């Protein structure tokens, strides 16, 4: 069978792969604890459910404009005014089947073969593969100081005449790092000077802890005229716990959005009208659920950090936001895929290898689950890596492991 050269280079999503493995084990009745997931456990807002039900019950489930229905674009415009303090027009907005598709069509619209796209490491697993799917070259940049906070000089060192775009994700997946206002300002000024695109993946921007401050890129980028090269990505998946609804969006200059609309029209014809109506319900509905989720995630983060702090040999970094902890397990095993598979096989704890995010020796642990899952999951990992250390799960785990093996 003949497969394209580009397709041969694309790796499977590590997060989706671990979800699939965990689901298979659970279906067999195995007591899996999932610390690898990237979706909140809370339910979608009732306003979203009612809006979706209304269109389904009407029976009028039809095609929509490729860039989204009027009601959703209006809701996104209001959202943009509220959070970004900038007025945009419908022509500046495109709704997509998830934030992932919004990023994908943005890259397709701006990249030529061999163009380069820079993003800080660790990075979301799909950035590298999306860039490669466009025939372009991903350029991860790892901060030299060993932290999760990139510096402008790190980016400048890898910028070349082929650089077409920079992607920033703050709060970051997988680290939860929130980039400073000064850094965002520096990147905006640098991209303006070099004439390159800046893609802001803001999907977690409302899930920030400890009074950390998220930076609005338009504070430095200015208005969205046709010369603007700022692209802002957002969606309903994370903040409204609506991952399965698959609605995201992009805000950018009108010429770019028009190209993205054409591309999307040929790919999906536009997102589902049912899911778009649900997104309208969520964005226009009561917003207290977002704050409740943020508080829950912050509490879960605190519990996980307490448990990890008592775990000899691991080095956790406290996340500023999102729902992930990116933890250094290299003391026990530098091959993160090997370690993740070992933990799933031995103690039925699902994690995501750090290598998928561009940093070996780490595991991404999710704080989306219950306190019970977080507590027991860390205890299982502790026992698996250091079975001589006493803890309350030792006897039970020894029996469970014997049964599994």
C-alpha cells in the first residue's frame, strides 16, 4: 500500500492513545485510575443542553455557513469584547469543529512547504504534527534555564528567514505555566518587527490559579486590521466541560478568516448546527460554572502537589493554571513511554509520557478527576516505583497486582 510521505511522518496522539488503552482496560472491569485525561468531569451547562435539545426537537438540523451560524458568531464577538477588550466584526470570526480544527486551518492558511513554526517546549502534542501536515517544519524551543517559562532570547536564537509563525499556549498544556505580561509583550513586538504570525492558543485562559494574571495579547497587538498577524484561538471544550461538543473558534484579520472559511468549507462544510447552538447556550448562559470548575481544579492541584511533595525522587512544578501537572520522574526512569506503560500495566494508572510533549523523563498528570482518584493514583505510582515505601495501599495493591499478572 502506498502512503504519502507526510502521512508517514505523523505520529499518533499520545493523549488519545492512552485514553483508548484505559478505556479498553475499564471495559474489561479493571480498576483503572485515569490521571492522563484532558477533560473536566463536571457536566456541560444546562443552557447548552437546552439549546441543543431545542434544535434537535425542531427537526431543522441543516447545513450552516462554513464559518458558523450568526448567533454563534455574535456570541463570540461579545466574548471577545468582554475578555479581550476589542471590538471585532463577524468577518473576523470563524467557528470550527473544536479549537484543534481552528488551529489546523489557520496553519494551512499561512504556511508553505519548509516554512518554520516556533513554539516553546514542552508543548501540546498536536502542534508538531499539525505543522508537519502542512509540509512545514516544527521548531520547539526549550528554555535554557530549565524552567517551563520561555524567554525572548530563546525564541530569537531559533528564528530564521524561514520562520512564519510562533504559537503560544498560556496557561500551557502540559505544564500549567502562565506566561508573564512582559514576555507576551516582547513576543508581540518581535513578531511585528519580523512580520511573522502570532497564534495565541488561549483555550485555558479562564482556568488560572492563585490570582495569577492572564495577559490579553491585544493590549500590545492593537486592532485587528488587515495587516494584523495575530490569531487568537479559543473554544468551549475546557472552560465549559464540553469536550465532546467540538466547538472552537479563531479571531483574526478578515482576509485570513476568509481563506480559513474556504478551507473549512472543503473539509467539513462547517461545524454541526446542534453543537453550535449548544455553544451559544454556554457562552450566553450563566457563567458561574466556569468559576466553580476553576476553584475545583485549583483545589485538586493543591492536593496533587501535597501528595507529590511527599514522594521521594520526583520533582513537581506547581502549575499556574489549566488542569495538568508536568512531573519529572527521571530519577526512576528517563524513558517516559516505558514508564507510562509500566504504570498502566502494573498498577492500572493512566498517565501521558512527557516525550509526547517534547520533554523526556516527565509524565503529565491530570487534575480533572476526583480527590479520591488523585490520592489513590499517586499512592499507586509511589508503590509501583518504590514498593518498599510503606503506605496504606501497599497490601491491597500487592494483591491486585498479583491478580493482574
